[in-house]
C-alpha cells in the first residue's frame, strides 16, 4: 500500500485552535460517471483509515459520478450569459463564471432572476470596494461551478463541472459504506466551503478551517480525496 504523503508544495499539518491535524491526500484513478462514489471511497480509503479519522472528498469528484460534468461543446450560452460573464472578476485560482459556458450553467442551476439579482447587488458592492456579494446571493450552486483550465486533469480540462446533488445525503451514504465520518468540500487555494457532512454534529466551520489551504490536487496528483487525522 502506497505511503500517504502531502502533495508537492502543500503542508501536511495545520494547527487550528491549538489542535494539530494531518491532511493526507489519497490518489485514485480518474473518476467518471461510470463510477459510484461509495465504491471509490471503499476501494481507496476504507482500509487505510483509523479511529477518529474523517474522509474529505472534493465536490468535483462527487459531481462527476453524478453525471454533472458537461462537455464545453454541449453548452449553448444565451446572450445574457455572454453579457454577464464580462463583469465577473477573473481570479487567478479558477475560471468561475467568467466565461459564457459557466455563466450559462449558473443561469440554469440558480434561475435567471436570482443571477440577475446577485449581479445587481454585486455591481453596487463594487462601487464601495466590496467583493463576494455575487456568490453570497447566488449561493453554493453558483459557487461550486468549475470551468475548464489547463491545470485540470483530462478530460475535465474541457468540461464544466456543476456542484454535486444532495451532498449531505451523499456523505451519509458514504459513511454507511466505510464506517467513518465524511465531508464533501469545495476548496481552492484561497478558501473553502463544506457542502456536505455525514453527521449533523460535525462542525462545518472547523473543517473548512482545517482545509483552508487546499491540500488536494486536481491535475497530475489525482488526489480528489483525503484523510483528516488529529496528530
């Protein structure tokens, strides 16, 4: 069995509120809609987990098993999507909704009126130097949409990936299979959100802080999941 070690350039240990945690990424095959996420977690994680461990899984990994990854050429952006994407802040950490295809999927996922309302308040916020208002209003469905980029492992470098459906339910189903608590997470190199938890007693804010520097990897690392383990 391969030794668990941090991805290159990532820290293995983080301290939160005086407690140290190891974040151990797990390498898998390229996950597709031919996989069942419970099977993947059982195959790669169950036998290497210890008492007290928590399995964390990227939202993209879960979404791909739910047929929520869509080839770019299948998305036909409407004129409104082409217009709105021009006003989106282009982060160095991801495309977000800054291209017509991802904005089109946001309109479909969240509804046109909600996206327009978010865009309106975002524009007002920018006048006062405030960022992030758009996603606060549009919500996690919009925030979780990932566009294609060069650093993403093929074939997903030509796909738009939506957020997973029913992440709390999925986390519970995985826990039932592997016997350990589970978080489904949306993290990048600047922040993170816990989308799903396997037990209501789990502290979403705590796990977001533990994973805030993104110990996973989406390109050649092939580590869409990992283990949180107290030191």
